[in-house]
C-alpha cells in the first residue's frame, strides 16, 4: 500500500530541489553568456585577444601570464611555459605560442641582466592595453546580464 502523505512530501521535496536548481541557473546564466561573448560574439576584439582566444591553452596562458606579470614576478621562458598545466598543451606547443606571441609583438622578450642566455618575458604595452579594453567590455556584458 502506498502512503499518499510520503509520496506528497517526496514530490514537494523534489519540486523544491528543482526550484533551487532553476534559481541557481538564473544566477549562472549571465556568467555563461559573458564567457560565450568573450569567445564567440566579440567581433570587435583586438587581434591580440583573438590570438589568445584561439584555444583554451592560449587563453589560460594569457590569464596566467598577465597575472604573474602584475603580481611582480619575473617571467623566464621556463616559467612562462609552466604557467598552465601540462594537460592543456605539449612543451612544443607552449614554446610555439610563446614565440608566436613575441613575433606578433604581444609579448616582449629581453635578455636577463645577470645571465645573457636567459630570456625574460613581459606583456607588451599593446597587449596590456588590449587586455584592459577587452575585460572592460567583458565586465560590461556581465553587468548588463545581472
């Protein structure tokens, strides 16, 4: 025999749980919209941001590189290619992305004062400017969504 009260309580609990998920998704949707805008809909993005948004590794590299730079850390080649976990790219790809970014003028490369063989990297003024502009647009999209 089915206890109607137990079934009703389970249905209410299930509905409450479902309602909680709907409410959480309402809060998460603007974030998803912002991320999708950043990767797909931002047609006005500067070339440097398009370069770093081409794949997940590049994007994580950009964020990690900018973070390290503004945190005041010296970024050597080995440090630069170790910023993102190995599961996202091979060593060759990491070096290629770094060298491409240097070649395109998005990252500056100079010799260390202490050891001339050691290379030190920093974001170019162009990259810093493009990054700031892009993230202002990104935050605008998020604030419009909320």
